[in-house]
C-alpha cells in the first residue's frame, strides 16, 4: 500500500493549458475590436518562422491591454500569462481568467511556485508571457526592474520573444479613467535564441532585456510622419495625479486637471493636452514641457533634490490593513487615520491619538503597487497596509521616491547609458 501511495505521488502533475475554444474565440473577437479601435499594425521578426516554440515572451507594460495585444501578436501560440494576485483574483474576471490558465504571482513573497509553474509550462510545450516591469508604467517610460527575469531566462534555456507595443500607453494612460481609441504598432522580435541564453551571463541578458523594454510613446510619436491621434473628450482628466508640481510657482501638489486643461490652483500657469498626447500652452502661459513624460522626469528631479536638502512631504491619510504575509499576529487596529511623512529618513505614518509612529518600508522596490492618485500598498514587516493619501499627487511622491532610491542602490542607470540604447 505504501509503495502504491509513493508511486501515485511521484506522478508528474499535468500542466494546465488555456482552453483552446475559449482562447481562440476571445482572440478572434479581440482582433476585430482592436482593429476598429486602434488600427493595429504588426511587425513580426522573420526569424520566428525558423525558431520553433514554446517561447518565453516579454513585453513593455504600459496598459491593461498588454496581454491582449501580446496574444494577438503571437496568435499561433497558446500563451499562459503571468498576472499579479489582485488582477487574477478579481471577482468579475476570475472565472474568465481561469479559462486562460493564468499563472498567479503574489507580491511581497518569494514566488517559488510561480517560477516552477513557468518552467514546467515551457517544458510541456506551452509559451509563457511575463512583464518584467511588473507594474504598468505611470508616466509612459520604462519602469525599472531587477535581474529576476534575466535569471529565469538563463535557467529556461528557451527562445525569448519580445512584444513591444507603441501607442499602448497613449491608448490608455495609467492616470486616465478609460481607454482612448487611436493607433498602435506592435513589434515582435526574437530577443534571444535558446543557445544565447545558455552562453550569456545574467548581467548581459539583463542589459539586452532593459534595452528591449526601453520604449515610450512620445518618442514613437516624434518618429512618425504624422503623430497618431487618440480620441478622448477629456484628454487631461486626472493627469494632475501624475503631474502635480507647478513649475511656475514651484509648489508641489498644486496642479489640477479638467477636460483638456492642466492648471495650477495657486497661480495662472496652465497647459492644454492635445489629441496626440502633447502639451500646448494656454493663452498667457508658456509650455516648459513637450509632454507629460518630460514633466514627470522634471518632477522626479525636484522630488529628489527637495528630500536631499532635508525637505519633507506630508499628507493626511487613511491606513487600511490589507494582509499579513508572515506568521505573526495581525495588527490590533485594521484601520487608522493620521499623517504620512516622507523624508530622507524614510516613510512614517503618524496615527492620530496616542499610538506610536509606524515605520513603513519604502525604497526596497522600483515599482510600488498603487492606484494612481488613489492608494498605494506599503509593508510594515510582514504586515501590508494600503494607504489612501488625501492629496492625489502624493501617491506619485511615494512611487517616485521608491523608484529613485532603488535605482541608486541597484545602479540600474548603467543599463540606460546612451551606447546601450542605440
């Protein structure tokens, strides 16, 4: 009996594949819909016709639409996508995503089971797609990422394909409430052969991976004969959640947005956003930035300089207990009200009343999980809190600070040197 039990337990678990009928049906539906909305043009590397799958697929993460775009670009391959826990477990999407055999990844944990499922899927002939940036780009540029994906590529010994979407960010900016019909171009390339992944070291793999991910829609717009236009009745709506620091009166958290206008609540500075995503000056104002990404980069520099000079950023906030990823006790209070304080010493939450300050970890990740202008997830040891700052721009303070601190600690900028991007 014991031998029989051992034999049964040693049988390899069958890999779950996407349901072919459901996958094919939704893929055909998506191709028709996206052609109508975005007139997508695909450019496919001829080498892919001579290099058989399964593939490990990577892509730039600019919108919720990325997995659909990837599936359409690689329509001959049934793909398993790696998705974050919050998306995979959304009540409305969970039954549908189960049909696509989504591989779930959980934040704030070491995801050995996720890695194992990726490896097993490729070994069993299924292509797997993963977004190294983990979070959608906030301002439209590359979101820094560590070498975990490069290490996985080295281990898989499988051909790696990059699916890079141009127009995806402007088609649904991170800060915008809804998608914007327009134009997209998708480049699909063989990034590594299986032999290359075996012969290259992890740092060299990471360098090529970062170079492939280094793309933004504003640069893409300037290379086009005629910039693509993206339809929205309110092209600037909620942009102030990302671009909040006024360059005229030099006040943080000062900008407001409505319809096609981004303006300061304290002075006369204002900008208009056109259908191509670029800025133009409102009457009586100058346009110091060409587009929101320029604005965001300038703002990141201002944030870094302010904190290095001993400055602080404060916001009233509500703190909500989200989950406990360890074995210890849950906090005594599941919801707290108080003040968030960001300084060169880190991030603290000062609860109202007699409670002691809470030190929240920041700078350990290049991309905090957040709802732009709404909330951000922050760890206190094994306790994960969700913070809801009062000011919509404060979330970007936290994501920018975490990003800048991580980049400096990891020396990520060495992958972005000019010679590596040509």
